[in-house]
């Protein structure tokens, strides 16, 4: 892994309740859990997890390959249930009150799991995590850019033909260098017409021009990462004008070498520019982070005050792909902990 930095020493006492909009389900699987699932399902992950017990990757494309390779160990509804419950039970104990999860149904379809079976298992785990730990969650159905436009349209079609109360968003991840955002306009318009909130990864490993192209081609509400917009004032203006909420994932960006360290990450500059930013862990064990670490690091390295951290949680709730009643309940929970909002 590149540019690894040490974890903050301890939890800061003043963290507000946490909310996360950008986290990939398969990306929450620790190497230990991946090996356990692999053994349970008779799958070999030797190319994916090294002898040191860490995922094997150095570049962004190797990361995507390791991620795809690890998904081969996720074979059953029970696997999906276990992964989802483990993540939210753990994060709720660290202060998470709201989480949205990117779910890529293509990975399960490749293992013979129907869309409905996948969502049913993940949703069951989400309801259990909420009942047991109070964390509220939603699902963003995700297409993978390097799998092409037809795949994206099929993912949107599956989401709309199998409506589920927890499926409230549609997104795109994968390799930004592949294709053009305009290739995906049909999929995103279809998802928008079906009432789903929209987000797309852009400006993560590719530059500001890819954020602009995404905003011009796709009717998104939020941008996944978007941090390289910092390279172009005009693109920052566009984000402001369109009221786009940014799903910022500093730990991911640093692990992938997009920025060399926390000090040089543009989170603070984006905030000072007036953009609406949220904090997210993306693929936490791949990047040696957690949502709690992200909040702590924003305080430690970007000088975020208690009020600013609480405002970040508020921004996430306001931009969440959930109904207004749920937002009101979440904002009340936030207010109970911090008086400044
Ligand atoms: N899929 C999972 N994590 C991703 C990331 N950080 N960028 C693009 N696609 C992804
Ligand atoms: Zn992501």
C-alpha cells in the first residue's frame, strides 16, 4: 500500500454522531473476514490476500483487481448478511447513526445470486443492525464504469423493477479512465425517472475535467470524491452552482496516492470555498481507515472544530438519499449530542 500513515492514537472525545454516504459493501470486508468466507465457500484468495494478512495491491488498477478478486469469496445470502451486519454493528459502536452502502449487484449475479436475493439479505442485516444498534441505513445500487453502458442500464433496470424501501440511490464506481460519462446518461436518467438519488465517482484518480464532464452528462445530486476539482476554479464554481454535495474520502485518496498526505489533502480548501462536504471511508480495510478515523483525522490534520465536524454530519444527513421524516429523526439525534446546530 502506498503512503501508509499511522492511525490516530485514540478517539477524540468530542466527535459528534457520524454519518457516511460513500462506502462500498465489498470494500468493508477485512482480509480476515475474506479468508473466512473463502474457506467457507472453497475459494482460493492467495492472489488477493498476502502472507502478511493484507490485501495485495499498490496501484489504483491493482486495488480494483484485488477488490473484484475478493468478491469471488462472497457466494451466499448468508455471506452478504454477515458482511453487512458486521460492518454496521461495528460502526454503530463507533458512533455511526446513518450509513449509505454502495451495492454492486453484478458481483453477486456473477456468483449466481439473484438481484432480489442479494438485496433481501443485505436489507435483513440492515434492519437487524438498526434494531440492535440504532444505525439507520440505505442502499445505493452501483454500476461499474469499466463494465460498460449496457451493464449500467441493466443495474438501473434491476433497481427499478425490484423496488425495495431501502434502495434509494443509484451510483457509478470503477475505473474513471474508461469510457465517457455521457455513455451512462441513459442509465442515470432512467434511475432518476424512477426516483432514485444519483451519485457518480469522478475526480478521484482522474482530473477536474472528469468532474466537469460528469456534471455535464449526468443529473447527479452528489459526486463521489470530486476532490481533484481543486485543480480548476471553474469546476469548483460548477459544483457550487449545481449545489453538488461532495463525498470526500481522505484516507482512500491518500492510500491511493491521489494526495501524498493528510496535510496536503484539499478537504479544508473545499470547505473554505463553501462547498458542501461529507466524510467517508470508501473501502475501509483496503485503505486502513474507518469512518471514525476520517472524522478524527479531519480534526487532527485539517483543523476541523467540533462545530465543523457536526456540520459535516449535518451535511451528510441533508444530502442523504432518504425521506424527510428519517432526516428529521437523524437531525434530532445529532442535535441531542451537539447544541450548535
Ligand atoms: N470501487 C470501490 N472503491 C472504489 C474507488 N475508490 N474508486 C472507484 N471504484 C471503486
Ligand atoms: Zn468509492
